[in-house]
């Protein structure tokens, strides 16, 4: 996904998610922090009130709304500029997905991300060693 498209999508999400808890996840999280690893889609994590809010605010972009039993998550799939955005609320997760988040400014937009050092540990714990090594090399 091109940088201009990522910026366009994140501007829409940022404008509609001003008063809710959310953060970027996945490869887009790495990209906005300077690690270009190829963004195929944009992943967003939010809480229960956040997903309800975004379901209303972004209804024109929703292509699918469902409960993803594989992830134990309520999920929204959006199509913005023909690119996929996945918004998830993990209802069974016992850890706080937001406590380690930090706010950044990227291309004039403010939003929360998972810091690279924590993302590296997260990918390593999931067994995604190649991505974890790429992050570790980048932040070294």
C-alpha cells in the first residue's frame, strides 16, 4: 500500500475516532514508526465502545461486520480507496492491549501505536521470528 493511501485512510480513522480508545497494529504500526515492511492492510485495535462507535461512524466503508471466532474478536472489514482496513475488538483477551501504547505524530496525524521494542517482543512471542528480527535490527 502506498504511503499516500495509508495517510488518507489514517486521516479518516483519526477524524472518526477522536474520542475513543484505539491504536494501529500490524505492519502499518511498523510503517508509521519508520520500518517499511510492506503494508498490505491496516489493522486497528479498539475496545467495545470503540468498535460500536466506529461501526456507526464508518458505516459507508464497511464491507463486512462479524464475530471472528478464530481471533475471539468482533471485527469490521472496511474498504477505503479499495484497500482493506480491519478493526478488531478482542473480547476474550485478558491483557491490556493499550497500556504500552504511545501517541505519535506522523504526517500531521496523531494516533497511538505499539512501540517497536514491544512489537518486537510481541512478534517473537507469537513465533513470527523473521518480523521480530527485522524490528530488532531496525531499532538497534
